[in-house]
């Protein structure tokens, strides 16, 4: 077990070194290598952004935005502070947060009519063991998260869907661990209240 | 009605399984064409902070003018009149010092 985790650490460290070398080469003038970085991390960036937006076109635009920002700020990347992957995750999260802030202006409460038949059916079932499909879960979540602040939305998604711990969220977002815990508690309370309200309204 | 905690757990469990959007095959090429054009547009990007400062400055000026009008209409000494009184008091004081 110990040796396998060690091998994992070595491979992560090698990857980080490889990325740092790639960034140095790009900054030295080999800009075509940026395409390699994009190919290496595009799946990860799309996976993160897909947690915050369901529309394919919008996710694609946001991902482009992330990589253009990475390109513009590449000189600021310091491999001694954090591996490229973490730096990129932080930038992706910032783009997601900006997106949530922009979206927040247009929606505070989604109407129940926006929920699909499957989601409504699941909500009306008394049976606690009935399983839910992924897309229906996203619909219900979008509804229950509509009145969360963008920060609460981000932190709750990072914790409950992406599976990050509070210290990891703190590292990625740059917010204090205490702030993360408070926001998470508040967000869970809102989700719970909204779900009760939603079920009561059906 | 379902048990709320169990329902929330199930919603998060199912949401975790939602398949992510897959990048199109030419995504890296799209990004490369954008980055190449963005290098030339760096100068335009600088304009955005300046624009924000200009908006902030015009907001401050507008707020100042509005407060002046409101204060004047309600009969309170406005900032302009206050400054005028202060300077005239200062100059009369100065005059008494210079010419004993």
C-alpha cells in the first residue's frame, strides 16, 4: 500500500516537472507547445466546468476562456508554489465562479415547471430507496441551488459533487478554511429548506 | 414525503454520476487560434481597468453633484458653500496677520 502511494507521488511529481518544463519552453518562444498542454488538460477542465453548467456550448466557451486566461498569465505561473495542474484548477474555478455570478443576475428562483417529468415523479415518490438519474438530479439541484450565493454554490459543488475536502477547497479558492465551513453549512441548510419547500409545493 | 437527508444524499450521488461535456476533437486548435489572436489584442485588454476607473470617477462626480443639489434645495450648507466660508474665514484671518 505504502509503495503504491509512493509510486503515485513520484508519477505526480514527474508530471508536474514535465508541465513546468513545457511552460518554460512555451515562454522561451515555442508557443506551439501550448497545444500539448491544452490536449493534456482539456478533459479535466471540461469535467470541472460541467459541474457548474449543463449547456454544452457554454461549457465549451468557458473552457476556451480558461485556456486563453492561462495563456495570458503563463508568466505568472510559478512551479515552486504549486504544480501546473493546481494552478489550472484554480483558474478554472475562477471562471466557473464568474459564470455563477453572471448567471445569478438572471435567476433567483426557478419555476417548478422547469423540472422534467422524471424529476417530478421521483420527488413525489414516498419511497426513500428509489434511485434518481444523473440528469434529473442536476435539474433538482439547479432548482434547489437557485438562491445560493455564487460562493456557496461553488463551495457546495466542490465539496459534495467534486469530492474535495475543506482544506483542498481553501487551497483552490484562496478562502479561509473557516469561511469554507460556514458557507458549506449555510448552503446545505438552504438546499435542505428548498427541497422541503419544493416537495411541499408538488 | 421523502426523508430529506436521504433525498439530498441521493441527489448528490446521482449528480456525481452525470457525464461531463466532452471536448470537441479540434478544441486545442480552437484555443490556439484564440491565443494567437489574443497576443495581438493585449493592448485592448488594458483598456478594461481604465474603463472601470472612468466609471467609478463619473459615479463619484455624479454623487457629489446630486448631494450638492439636494443639500441646496433643503437649505443645508452645501459642500461648495462650506468650502467658500472656510476659505473666506482663512483669508480674513490671514489678512489680519499680514496687516496688523
